[in-house]
C-alpha cells in the first residue's frame, strides 16, 4: 500500500499533472470539512462511480479519510478494480489540518465560490423576494425562469415560475431580447445557479434580467408560500430564438477563444494510450441524451455542469469536451469552465447533429453499466431467494443488516434489519456481531451493495453471510411487509446531505445562505481559492 505525505500531495495539487484526490468518508463528514478541491467518493460508491470519474486506470489517485482505516480499505478496493497507482494520505485530514493546509466546508465549494465571485465582480443585478411578490401581485410584465432541474422544480417553485434548466437559457436569449419591457427573473434554490444564469443572459446582451436574491429559500424566509407540485412542464423556446442561439454561441466562442474539436478529434482523444484522460460531457437534457448520445459520454445538463464541477470532473488537468445538439449549450458550458480556469476545454463541432450526420453511431437509452467488480463479487456471494426467507429469518441468532443508503432504509427495510453504512462495515460490525460464525443476512434496496458488503465481510473472517437476492425491492414486490423509519442504526446516518430547501428547515436555510454569501469574502482572502484553478 503506497502512502503520500501532506507536502507531496500539496505539490501534486499545485502541478499540471493528471491526478485525482478523493475523500472516501461519508458525504456528511465531507460536508463538514474537506481538503480544498477534493472530490467526494464515499467508500460505498467506489464501484458505482469510479469508472466514470476516472476512465483511465493508470492515473495517480490519492485517497484520504480522517486518519483512520477507511482510506486504506478504499485504496485496496481501487487496486482490486485495476487502478494501479493509488496512494493513501499519511495521517489523513487530521494531519493535513495540523500542518495548516487549506480546508473548506460544504459541498460543491469550487462552483459556489465561483458563483459568489461572479456576483461580486460583475455586480449581477438582483431582486428581493418582497419586490418580486409586489410585481407578481400587480400583474406586472414579468417572467420567472426557474433554472433548477425538472425534478427539483416538480417539488415546488415560485408561484407561476417556468422551468427552464440553466443550460437552456441561451435558447431563450433572442426571444427575451424582443420583449425588453418584460422583466426576466432567474431563480434556483439558493444563489449559484441563478447568479450564473443571470450572468449568462447578460453576457448574451440582455439588460432586462435579474436574479432572485437567495432563490426559493429566500422566498420562504421572507414569509411567502411556494407553489407545490406545479402541473406543467418547462416550455420550449421559440424556434427562431433557438436558431439564433447558435449565432450567439459562435460569437461567444470567437470572443472567448473557445476551442473546437471534430468528431475525429474526439475519437483520437478517447483512444489515447499515453496516460491521457478525456471527459465528454453532454449538457443536453436527460431525455435528449437518452434519445441518442456519444457512447461513453456523461450526461450533466448545463446548469448542473457548472454548479457541480467537482462532482463530475475528478481528474485535474484532463481534457474536457462539451457536447449539445448543435453547439449553443455546449459553448456556454465551455465559456463558464474557461472562466473557472479549466485549461483544456473544447466543444464538439456540429454537436450531436453533426456527429450523427457524419454517419457515426449514437448510443440509445441511459448509460447503464454494472458497478466495477460486481459480477465477480456476485459469483462468490451466497444469494438467498425469497422462497428461503421464511425459514432463514426464524433463526434466533440471525442478524439482518441493511447496507444501502439511509434514505432507502428509512423508506423501507426488512423488519428487524439494522442499518450500517457500508463505508463503516469492517470497523463497526465486529462491535455489534463479535462472533464471526454468527448468521448474517445482508440487504439493501436492490441487492448490489449487499453483494459487495458480503465480500468485504468474508475478507475479515465472517463465514456465515447471506445476501437477499434482489434486495428490499424484491422483498416488497413479493408481498412481504416492510418497516419504515430509522429504527435501528449501527452508524451515524450522515451518508446523504439534503439541501435545506428540501428539508424545509428555515434555520438551516439561513445558515446555508449565510455560508454561500461568505464564500465571496473567503475567496478574496484565500490564495488557494482566488484563481479557482481546479485543473
């Protein structure tokens, strides 16, 4: 097992070399404190996400935890999956902090800090919730564009708001220019996407656009009601405006010196054998992506691509290629990545349309790949069919363990099951089940996490481990009863970080907004964040 000192890791992170830094703790731990520009990859997600995050298995990977055992276990998993250049940070996050090296709190910090930087430096105009409410009540000429994802919008929105995911705003620029008397209000849940969306429209020449200060959270904190479960889909941009978006994009690409790449160039970049790495990011909607996309590309709709850079671009200094139907949305994503100092960013010339017209094939449907190592782990797992359950669960010494996500466990689990995050499995289970020959039944939502958990338990000596085939989904489909709630937890349920806009916790909303606003001041004071150079 290789290790790396804090000084050596810092030198890597300041270099132009390809590498990735992963925080393998739970998402909640990462949210509380993390190394600047590290990517969150909890142990339970390694097999499910690493192939997308690091397609080239020769690239140096550095993993850390708080200074415990999880990083070494994660490194072993990565090595088993074929990643041959993995090192563990000596002393973990604790050692990093003792040396006074930069840490941050929150999720998607690079993108959110960048949003605050844009707001501060470009003086992005905004409107308060109170003023917006007054204009809406007065039936003023106003349109509210909600730039969140359709899923987020489907929960609630500003009354009368229309869902136009952030990347699609470029399609509306010409139509909005033709209505200068109409105020255009851009909102998200908090601040970042509305700031970037407003700034994008201003970059395209609009002057009648404002961001809603603090988004839906600000609206709630001002005492106003949200419209829940809006029964409408986002409207398509007028055809003429969509066509004009290409002209806007070409102008931006020329002014900002955004690079283009041909289909042949993409194929050549993807086939490199010299240790390079290329991310192909398709910024169209999920439905557009599923109707036809370049095999191996990642679907991250435009607004999310800017909002969550660290969630998808784990390897620094790699090549990033943006793809859309023609070029408009891809150019705008590339523009923002250039502003964030990503060094090697380009756009597919002609987009998906050009790719298809050149005779190259498109993949259909969602990219559904089995987790790395799943088939091999499944071979060694002792799968239990539902027909065996009645006799099995009667065993008095049987322990039922759910290793899925805490929200899944809360929604439904096998009666009597205890919840334990897979990330803590090897460290915490021996305290609860000290006898290695005790019968264990492992479950999760669909059975996949259970297979990996069973293999891990076998590696530390547990000899009587079974897996519920098909997981809780199969259990429920067969008509068996399930329990709800966090009824019995053997580790802290901090594997998921929910936005305050979802939980409805007003105090948490205010803390979150205060944190976002303060990022601007922290960015100005922090050398490691000033340039926001993630690659």
